[in-house]
C-alpha cells in the first residue's frame, strides 16, 4: 500500500547492503517507521545530502508490513544548522526519540511534539536564525536554563504520549499537590505524601515543573533526576551515546 506524501524527520540511518540504507523516520501523523531506501546512480549525492538529521522532508513510502520502502522524498524546508551545545542537544532528541518511540505503532502527536521542540531548540541557539549581525557584535549568551526546560519538557511530554507520563500537579490519590508538602515518587503509582523531606520532592518543585518553570537549580536538578528514572526502563542498560557529548574532555 502506497502512502501519500507526508512530512518526516530522519532519526537514524545505517548502511544495509549494496546501495541500500536502513532509515528510522519520524512520520507526521504516524510515528516511527523503519524504511529501506536505495541510494545509487546520478542522484546518489543529492539523495545523501537530503537524508540528514534536522531536515523536514516530504516522503512517500510503501509496504504492508513493519518494514517500509521509501519510494520518493524531497526536502520540504532547509536543514536546521545547529551549533555547539545546541547541536549536542539536537542529537540527544534524535537518539532518545529513536530509542523509546515504538516502531510501527500509531502515535498521532509525536511528530508535532518533536518538531516543536526541535524548532524551539534551534531558536534558542546562536544558529544564525533570522537576522545577520556584524561579526564584531557580542554573541548571544547560551541560556542553559532554557535548554534544560526544552529537554525536560520534551522528555515528560513524550513519556505522556507513550502512556507512561507523570501528573505533577496531583498526587497518587487525586489530591492537588500542596506547595508546602513533600512527596515521594512511586513508579506506576505517582507522587505519595511523605514526611521524609531529604528523600522527597517538595510540592513547590513539583508545581514549578508542572508549569514548565525551571528557573531554580533545585527544580532543574530534580526534574533531570526524575526524567532519567522514568526513562531507564525504556532505554534499558544501553547508554545514550549523545550523553557522552556533554562530558568534559
């Protein structure tokens, strides 16, 4: 069965055999699909240049089973040319999405979620966006708080789309989170009231995360720790290679 042209982003590619490459594409209104593409002949250089990360493509594919065949594709919009830390973060979004979004499982909203956060990450960086500035002007400072907000928001919203999300503004019993109370997180249950303030999340922090407020060091640190805890079962024991990019060299 042939598809109509749909928007898609390349999450991962690897050589397959002869002139074929195996692609993992995040497809609009569909989710993640595995596709085989044939790259050869006079168009090979142009095709390879188009099949790059962070480029919104229009793709048409066929196949009744899990493995699809890429019949045709073209660039819909120019690639987002990330730099520095923002490039590392974009690779992280791609690897995380590739690893935890099930293949060939209908997920209507993950494409828009990914695209929105990829564009937000690009807009936040010094990537030569809309206006060219004099090279002698100071560069825009990197906003680490904004980067963390984009990454955490994507992680938590993606987990929600996958059915393993967390409610930050209600506890496990359906009671609104109280700013002055403390809560421990129990997997598959939620946040339970706790008197152990040293091993718990404060209600203030949970409400900050619920509203996307990562202005405090505490909210950023605890949101990151919780995100890694929630992602661990989906990622398994194989570490994310993109995280190594952030380590001091």
